[in-house]
């Protein structure tokens, strides 16, 4: 993945964050009923066609006004009175409180979605034990296969058990979110990216040494210790790359923004040590116990090649917080990926065990 691809991925993540925040805000405003079951469904059209609503029991007067344009999102809402009397003190059994469906599609591709809220009651010592179950399903029913899925996004564990669902019609494709975003949203993420670029200057601690020079080992420690780690959301990685070969290697690919990349990192001359630092913003404060802990933070890669193009190697690093969060992993790898083999190794020499978890990696090219 080059910088352009990495930039697109980051922008799409930012767009998704904007859209998720909007949906969450709308859900909070929508879910106000104390004695009413609130159901909110977001329908994501991930196809290149306009999909049409053909049948539903949601309260909609004109189905023709419910078309969803390609790569767009629409929503449907429903309310139902929650009758507490149906849950008597001694009335075990399953009771359905809401039941809805719709059919969306285009031509031979059709998606059928249905959902219902069921409260299951079983005998207890004093009164029945009640468990709400939010059932939902999206499936392809047309002549042509269509990817359909539904996801429970949020729900109220207490009566009246309101809930919010996402329905995806068609498979999400990289790039479509950016291509179909509103200009105001694109402007906002461009501004955020430019602000980030302007605040991330190349490291002043960078340079080169001949491999035969006897620089003190403590020099590496002093370089690492000089990192400004006041920003707990910015991971600094320090790279020491020693080229012990008689060939020159040039940087041919990286996911680091060109404005961030220090010039010394672009070329590895024969029998020379190159050192530089890179910073990456990552949300490392107040982490949740969900999938965010499992994703890679501060992911970087650098691909180098000799003049002939047959000797190519790649350096990759990232940091991961496990579950529980005291389980930490600094991943680092240097591998030969060209037609001719390059002997390369990586070693983690220093790391911070508290946020921002910065680290130093030694790379040896033989």
C-alpha cells in the first residue's frame, strides 16, 4: 500500500467516523420514548444502482419516494406502544412487541429484511425472568445474488427495549465512500489532514554515519530519550538502518506522508548507518475494551530497492494493545521481497511501556 492508498484509507475512516457520529446523535434524539418502543433502521446502499422499496409494513405513504441512490444511506423509523400489562407477574412465555419488514432491490437483485423484538419470560423464584431479544435478518431473495447483512448497533436493555439497526445492501467497496461524499464532508477531512500535516514536522534527530565509525552505543539511547512524548496520542518510531553492503538502496514506496519523511530516509548508501524518526497520531487515551484495542497503531512501512531492481526489501512496524490493555506488542520486520535475496534483520532495542508507547528499531542489511 503506497501513500496515496494509505491516504485514501485514512480519509475513508474519517468519513465513517463523521457518519457514525451523525447516526449516533440521531439515535439519541429519536430514542426518547419512555413507554414506546423506538426502532431506527439505517439502510446502506453499497451498490452502483438505485435501489427501490417494493414492499414494507413500515408506515410509508409513497414507496416511490424511498429510492436510495448508489452508495447512499437512508433511514426508517417505527414506534410501538409498550404494554407493561402484557408482562404480568406470573406470565412466563415469549411475547412479540414489534415486528417489521421491508424489501429493497433493483431488477433481479432483491433484499428482504425483517426484525422483531421478543421478550422471553421464564419462571423465577418470585417472578418470571425476562430477557429481551432483538431479532433481525437481511437476506437475498432475487434471481441474482446480492450481499445483504444486518447489525444491531445499540439497544436499551431496560423496557421498552428500543433499538437501532444497520442494514447493508451490497458489499462495501474501497473508494466509493470518498467518491460519493458531500463536498462539505470532504472539505472537513481535508482540513483535518492539512492541520495534521502542518503540525508534524520531520524529526531534527536524523543523520548518517559510516559503518566503521565507533559511535557510542549510548548515542542510540540518547536519541530515543530525546523524543518529545508529551503528546500521548502520537507514537514516535526511531529507525536505525545499517547498510553493510556495497550497493545503494533507494526508497521506492512508503505509507509515510512525503512532508513527514525525513530526506535522509530516502537513500541508504553503501556501508553507512542511517537514522531518523517518524511520528504517527493514534488514539491511545481512554481506549475502549472493543476492537480498537486489537487494531494496529502507528503502522509504517518502507520499501527499498537497488539500482537493478532485483534486490528489494521492506521494513514494517506497528504497535498493538491487546485485551487486557497491559498486553502490548511492538511488531517489527525486515524481509527480502525481490528476485535476489537480501539478508536483513530487525531488533527492538528501546520501547516505552506507557502511552504513547514509542520505540526504537535496529535494521541490519547484509
